[in-house]
C-alpha cells in the first residue's frame, strides 16, 4: 500500500457525518441490526457500537433501538401504572 493511498483514508470515524447517518438509519428502521449498519457505512462494528451507545445514547431493547432516557410522559406513565 502506498503512502498516498494511506493518507486518503479518513483518520477518524467519529465524525458528525457518520453519527448523523447512523442516527437516520436507526430512526428509519428501528429493527436494523448492527451488522447491517456496519455493512452500509463500511465502518467497524466497534465504532458503530460506540457511536450508538456513547454519542446517540441509544440501546437495543426487544430487537428495537430505543432512546436510553425516558421522556417525561413515559416516566409519568410508569408512575401512574405503579399506583
């Protein structure tokens, strides 16, 4: 591999562009698998996983990607259900 080819590769995958792409993919299809995202964007599984969990604050729940934090309405619904 020549030096010129190596210098053309992106130095970092944690860019706003990649974060936005992953977020749009997940919002469009919540049952999307991690491997499908990595195949689409040609980014390593570890990097995609890190972006999803650390940058977007999303986790997998019952085969769907969901926001890690509950909204106020969701919290209130849980309180109402527990009473």
